């Protein structure tokens, strides 16, 4: 069984992440979205909020699991019996950055392979940083995050 971890901060999860998740579901038997928790890193959304957003958007996929983890991604992968790490690439800058991380991870655990998926042009400009900026000023995020996530971020009055 091919198991992959899709690690990230997901602060918040975007349509760019969604594209990588969908491609990952087609490549692997099981995909575990690993929400990296780092007590030193300030996030806009708490661990619980990020997990709830991911659950709302992707919880219905049987092939998919959503979990928080602390520490090294490769160690989390080993705990889960995953041989693959999935990462998305938007541009050359992502590639340079991701390459160094993948090489370090390879040094740490040689059996784990990082698999890269290219984002389509439509989403290559999208980042969680940009979405957080829009949220700060109460801008419209319906074209930036999955609908279920937008509903959690801006609850509808009733
Ligand atoms: P991290 O803090 O680990 O970079 P992110 O949540 O920002 O966490 O990103 C997780 C993964 O999703 C990374 O591989 C990143 O390159 C990828 N990613 C983020 N936004 C996009 C996007 N718009 N298109 C494709 N991949 C993306």
C-alpha cells in the first residue's frame, strides 16, 4: 500500500493545497494530511481551527486522514508507515527551497521519497500568506479557499 504524507502549515488551507491533495489522491492509496504544529511559530489559526478547516473540506474522502504532528516530518512519516512525502511546487523559488528540504529529509531517512506535484497556472500565485492578508482586511476569499473553509472563516449570520 502506497502511503504519503502531505505536510504543511495550512494556515489556512487554500485551493492551491486542494489541487495538490486531489493529485495526491490519484497517486497514492492513502494520503495523510499532516498539520505541522510548532509552538514557536505564530499562526493566524490555531491547531484545532486548522484541523477543523481541513476536516470540513476533505473529511469525506475515505482515502484521506488528517492529523497534527510536532517534530520532524520524516519521523511522523515513519510512525505512519508512509514512504512518500508529497509537496506542491508553484515556481522556481519553491523548487529551490523544496529541493534543500527534500535532500535533508533524504539524509535523515533514505527510504522516504519526496514527490513533487506542479500547481496549475491558475493557483501558482496563491499562498496561505496572501489569504491571511485578505482575511485581515475582511476581503472576499471565495476564490481562494474551499467553500467549506470560507464558511468557517466567515460564519454566515442566521
Ligand atoms: P509550509 O509551511 O510547510 O510551507 P504550506 O501550508 O504553506 O506549509 O504549504 C504546504 C505545501 O503546499 C507546500 O509543498 C507548498 O509548496 C504547497 N502549496 C502551497 N500553496 C500552493 C499552491 N498555491 N499551489 C501548489 N502548491 C502549494
